[in-house]
C-alpha cells in the first residue's frame, strides 16, 4: 500500500482524489496550502504527491524540489487547471513525474498513479549497490545539484553517449570528467576537444589525424583525437560549434566507430565513449538547420542539465569555502577568514559567469586583501558591491511599503532620548533663524537686536555658537566696526 499526499485548495478535488486513491487500495492524505503540504511531507513518509499549481500561498511548481528532498523522496505529479507549455517544462525540470491538466479524467489519474507506484516498487526491490562517487571539484548539496550527481552515477554505469547542457562556467567539463573517472574506462585517456577553439580548417585533421604527405607541412603521420581516445572517453566541448561539414562525418564515426585519417587508404577503429557538452539550445539549432537532428539524437542518449549558480544559491557558501582554501594553498598563504557580509554579497549577486566567475572573483578578492586575514565585501569588485547596495535599497523600500506609513513617518532618524532630540532640532532651527535674521538686516547688529529683542552680548554669543559671520551678509563697502 502506497501513501499519497494531495495538495489542493479545492475541497471537492481533494475528496474525489482521496476516494480514488482509497479505491486503488492506497492511503490518502490532504493539505490545502503549500505550507501545510510541505510540513506534512517532512513529518510523514509519502510515495506520491498530487500537487496543484495555483494555491493560496504560492505556486506548486516552486516547491517541487523541496518536496523531492524530504526523507521519503516522493514522486510529484502536477495537477493544474491553468496548464501551459512553460509551466509543464518548469515542472519536469524541477523533478516532477508527470503534468496533468484539469478537468481531470479518472483514467488519467489511475494511469499516472499506477505507473508511479509501480516505479516505486521496482526501485525498492532493485538490489542496492552503494556507490561512492569521485566528484573532485564538484561542490554542492542543493537538490538541483544532487539530482545531477544521480545522473552522473547512472551515466558512469553505462556506455551510452551523454550530452551535458548548461550555461558557460557551470562546470560541464568537471561533470564529464566525473562520469569518466567513475566508469570502467577511468584507467584510459580522457581526451578533450574544444570545438569552439578549433579553426574549421583544422577540425578534420585534429579529429581524424593524417598520414605523412597528406598535405603541405604534413612531414610525419599524426594520430587524431578520436584514435587517442581509443578505450577511453572522447569529450566534445561546445559540440554546438562543430562545423556542419564535420557533423555528417562525425555521425558516421559514432555509428561505426571507424574513420579514415586524411591521406590514409585504410580505415582505423576506435572504441571510445562519447560525452558532449554545449551551452547552446541544440533543439532550436536543429530546427533552424544549424545542427543536424540525427546527430543530436545520437549524442543525447543520456542528458544531464547543469543548473546555473543563481538557481542553487545555497551552494555558494560551500563553493566559496572550497575555492578559498584551494586558492590560498596554491598561493602558499594563510587561509583567509571572512565576514558574514562577504557571503551576503556573494549570494546576492546573480553570477552570469556561474562557478567560473565565482572562482575568478575569489582569486581577485584574496589578492586585494593581501596580508589582511579576513575577507570583507570591500575586497570584491565594485559591480558586485553595487548590486548588493541596490538589492539592499530595494529590500528596504519594499519593507517600508509593507509597514504602517504612520509609524515609519513618526520614527526619528536615529535612536535618542526626547531631550537630545528636542535640543538637536532646536539648535538647527536656531541656526536657520539667525542666518535668516542677519541676511534680512544685511549684517546690522543694532537692527538685529531690535528685531530679535536680544542684547548685543547675547546676540554675539549666539552667532559665534552657530558659526555665523555677519560680514557675509553686510552690504558692500559698509563698515561693520561702527556697530
């Protein structure tokens, strides 16, 4: 018997789904808000969560990763009355099992639940072989990155072609190396081909190699990168940059694992495992004719999508600690400490360059700190500190908008006693009064005494107290000494 959690704010939907789950021989539980549902998922084990999207306290799509990281690791099936392609994509990317749109049909619910529960049974009954992955340089414990670790384990135990996608700087090559190092080919070569860095005229000779005399300057035969990867792994970095002319030729190599060097008469074979990576949308490229569909299908037997750093901010502190230690050890300096504000700045910034940008930023901060033992936000580049300042202003503005306007207006700008507050206000008012007075009488003491009702000694004393020089207000050529 499986346990099913239904999170939906419609009472009728909860009742219908609960009855359906009971008729299937399973145990239902319900929640009407995200907060209540997540709380139950953390307190009790569930096999499946039927999750609505539009709930009173937020979108169900946002809590899929949180539900997936509870102890029982439940599968999440989205049920929504406002389905759209973008929401469906986001649900699957966040780890949902399925995406069903209201009005719900009984057969769709039965089918989805039967499949997911059968899958859970298969997973539980499958023999477990604990795997300690070698993840050198890959740091993080967020749900998104842990899901990537699971894919690494799956890919390492297979010889299928792997496509790794992600923005520039997310660490695609690190994941490719992790797959190689944790697989049966780890003792053989890991050969990197940077498709974006190879001139188009050299791609063929670099991949296939050439025989002596094949072209001008070929004074000796040279093995290509494909042959160098024999028995090991061939990593095509930025495969989306592979020229169209080479895409067709490489497709045959993948199918046959055979190729002909430039100028050669005989074909050679290479038993390599292919891992490719790209920061481009190859599906879109295949539609526009920039990338061959048949090649895309061939290289994407397994897919690993590396999330950008801004979508796993909870990993930033661990990453920073790891690289601060590595950088200091490499430079032979004492490991730096850090202020809380330093990490606040790191987590506030959006990191368009991802982990690579973070590493370079930390290197710069450590260099900027010099012999100082502690890292502060001032050691970071100005564009990061500017974003921190802007975020702080925006946050304070939103906080002020949510608060009671009457209270915020009445509060003094600083904490002080009423007496001190009154004296400071009076002193400022006094200063303005005497400046205006001296301007009105053009610096004339006798006239100022007449208007203010003060004696000369008292007036002089007050002018001195507030730093007011009556000569600033006198008419040109007037002799103030006569007063």
